[in-house]
């Protein structure tokens, strides 16, 4: 069983609300290891889109949101067998 901490769970929800509301239902999974690999990859793509849009400052330096989004992408990537 794999659960996101509260901060990452909120970040995932906010990202889905911003990027792809029709996948918000994935945020209800308490155990992320139950999500299919295809859906995990889709989530990672959505988070990467959010990273590109909001994760860098005007000088293209990664900001705090960007670091958190990268961490979330890595966490989800570790769930892929």
C-alpha cells in the first residue's frame, strides 16, 4: 500500500483541478499502488504540464512549486513496476 502525504495529496488535487478535471476521481484512491500503470503515466504527464506552466520563475529557475511537482512526478514514477 502506498499513500501520499497530505501535502502531496493536496498538490495532486490542485494540479488535476487545474489541468484535467475529468481525472479528479483518481485523487480518491487512498492506495496509489492500486492505480494502473497507464493512469500513473497519464498523471505524470499532467503534473509535467503543470510544472512547465507554473514551476519556473521569469528567469526559468525552478520555484518551490516546481520542486514539489518534480517530487510528485518522481513519487508516482516509483510506483511503476
